[in-house]
């Protein structure tokens, strides 16, 4: 994980993969592990995802690199694009629903009574933090743009689909923060 020493920028590098689910008409992204080893078996369209940041338009960018297309070679790009849109819209709806439920919970009479009994302790703060976390996830989901590449040609740079400027796909400790120019610090990602 890269974090900036001066601003709120952070970017987690992990191996993310994707496959196109023709039944759901969604592009599903996942982390490869023992539990997910068979997830993409039925799909003919597969690849990897690299997440980076465009300092020109201040947006996160996810680059979907197609590694296998099977019999969908001519329409793979459009299917993945549609699948990404469907998946992102679903995530946005889910996050909005979670936020609404948590805000409803916070404004409910029983919650207020519970907090009053406990003198507005941890429950109130915990719910505020949960709502703040969900809002940050929603904002990042909305403000991420997507690129689809046809082949893995040892890409090191790509063009941002939002502003068309060239962006680095991979960060390193020697680079300045793409958001503010501060120092990037690398540390192991927190376990979820």
C-alpha cells in the first residue's frame, strides 16, 4: 500500500483479476486465492486489473487488461465495458442503500435512547465512522474511471480515459504523490 505523508492519498496494490459473467452481464473482479481459484472457469473473457491515479484530473483509474477472450474476441471490449458499468452501478446502489440504512438507524428513537443511556459513547461514534467509511467508498466508486486494454504488452503507462493524459500504471517509492507531490510511503496493506 502506498500512502502519502502529506495528504489522504492511498493506493493498495494487490493482484486483482476479472472475468465476464455472461449470465449476470457483469464484469466481476476478485483477488486470487484458494477460495476463488474456480470463479472464472466458465468465462471465456478474463484478465487482470491495475489500479492507479491520474494527477491531471484527480481520479482513480482502473485498467482492465484482457488476457483471454475465447470466442468473444470481436465483442470482448464492449462486453467488458457493459459488465463494468453494470457492476459499478450495482456497487453504487448497494453503498447508497447501506448508507441510508445506517443513517436511518442513527436517527431512530431506539438508537437515540440507547446512546442517551450509554451517555453517547461508542455506539454513536462507531455509527458515524461507519457512515463516513461508506461515504468514502461511494465517492471513490463514483470518481473512478476505467480503461480496457486488449493485450498485456508489459504496459507501464496508459492514457487516462477522462482527460487523455498519460499516466503511470505502477507507482514506486521514488515517485512523488500523484495527488499533491508529497512523499509516498510504502507499507504492507492492513488485513481486512
